[in-house]
């Protein structure tokens, strides 16, 4: 079994101010989707990222935001076990970020 990272991205330039009810519904969707992966024994870990951060560049400069020059925001990730990339893509299907125009990048890890 290999491990794959599923990276959740969405358009940060589109204002999104959900109601408390929409937030609760979204939480339920995420819990159900992640729970489905866990029930298959394929969940390794997952986390939501904060919306603040800093970016360090090779010249030593630091910018205050991890996404100041791009519209797309990485909101979180999930690491899952799958036989191959195609199976990992199937796990990504149904991810709640897809329901509001986001996308899921699926990548394997280098083996050394």
C-alpha cells in the first residue's frame, strides 16, 4: 500500500461568508467523507491549515502571507493509503471542497 497526499484548494478571491447553518452542514460533509476513508482503513492523517502564515524565500526575505500573489488557497490536506494513483483519485471523489468550486490535487510521495 502506498501513501498519497490529497491537497484541498479553493479560489480565495471569491468572497465566502457562510451562515452558521452552512458551516455546520459543511462540517458534516467533511466528517462523512473523511469517515468513509477511515472506515476503509485508508486514512493516515488530515489537517485544515490556518489562513495566516509566512513564506521564506532563498534570499532570506519573508512575506507575511503564504498566498499573497495567487488566488488559489491551500486549505488543508489528507494523507491516505491506496494501491496506486487511480485508487487515490477515487478516494478524492466526493471531497466537499469540490462542491464549492475547489479542487483536490493528488500526489504520491518519493521513495528513497
